[in-house]
C-alpha cells in the first residue's frame, strides 16, 4: 500500500514521542465511553429504575450477560491490556517515523510513510470495534472489522520491519492479542446467534420485569 497523506496522522504526531504514545490511549478511552449501552442507539425498553439511578448498564455488564467461548478473560483484563498495547503501538510508531524519516535512503523514508498510513488505518479499525460490538450490537460487522484489523497490522509490521526491527518486534504482543480477540469475537457472536443487540435488549427487559 502506498503512502496516502489524507489517511495518515500528521507528522507532528509521530515525531513527538509523548503525543504519539498517549494519543492511542486517549482515543481508546473515548471509544470505550461512546460504546456504553444506550450511547449510540436508543434503548428499546424503558428502564425507569435505571433512569432514576441516573445511569445505564455498562459495557462490562453487557459483556457478562453474553454467552462466551472457552478461555474468555474476566472483563477487568481488557482495560489494562488495551492500555498497554496502545502505549506500545504509539511508541513503535514514533520509532519508525523518526528513524525512517531521518534515513538517507529514499526507500526507507517511503516505507516509514507507508507505515504511517497503515498505522492510521489500523488505529481507526481498532477504535470502531467496540462501538460496533457493544454500542451498536453488530457482531458480524465487528468480526469483519477485527479480521481486517489483524491483516492490516500484520502488513504494517512487515513494512515496519524494513525500517526498524525493534518496532516490528514490539507488534508481536498486539498481533497475538488480535488473534485472541478474533477468536473471542467469533465465538461470542456464534454462541449468541450473531444478535448481540437483541440479547442485550432481552436481558434488559428481563431485569425490568424482575424489578
């Protein structure tokens, strides 16, 4: 894939280590906040008790209510895991950009730019998974997203390897986690009939009747 300026974060982001490292963390936090149930779509069932409490069910509660494949981690694992991966990917992106753009080799410079485009695309794909799965209740689209994300990160790692070996090796935990996330997405979607939204709504209606 060629370098596409319109699909690439500004050079000022990649060249500044703190911004490059912290930006994915901040965007990931924002993605999680907008993915809470009821944020992206109106609730189908009115929950007067929840309204009086001034809060809705969280994504963690929604996660617990679903059927899961074997080896699924507890909900609390995801926040520190993703935060760590965001920090690593931001640092790796900074390394590739600064090393590549300082190289006297035009091909290395071009690979750094290509890596910047791929990084931006994968970050976007990463950030929309949670809104798709939890916010909109669309596991099929979330599955397509995580598969595309994994392929993009794999190709990005290959391109980064031509610029900086360390940055490429730093992507190993991310790729492994994405493989696991693909398994969890597929397993959870399958076990719940690929209707996460309806499952959550049914659970909400049950809670209403029991209250």
